[in-house]
């Protein structure tokens, strides 16, 4: 298996180490798990359709509404 070297801040290392301990992983295994999940998520997002907006600035700060619609509250 080829190895890759990355540099992370000490604060980030503490956070990932804490998460690894919680998941019963070593630091290396936790980082591998994070990268694997990220790759799977990226691979499955091929069906994502971008907003069709002509203005680049508007498209940079806009996002599509997703998820469940909010329930309307009934008036008493």
C-alpha cells in the first residue's frame, strides 16, 4: 500500500484523535475512514445538477432549496 504524508495542525490532530478514540480506531484508521467516506460521497454525487444562473456572482452565493418542506402551522 502506498503511503501519503500529510501535515495537520496540532488542534486538528487532537480533534481527530478524540474522534478515533470514540470510534475505537487508531489515528491512522480514523483518517483513512474519513477519506474513504469522502470519496464515496463524492462519487455518488454525480447526479447533482447545478443551478442554471447566468450571473456568476449570484450563482456563487446562491443555493438550491433541498430537503423536506416545512409544515405549515395551523392557526387556532
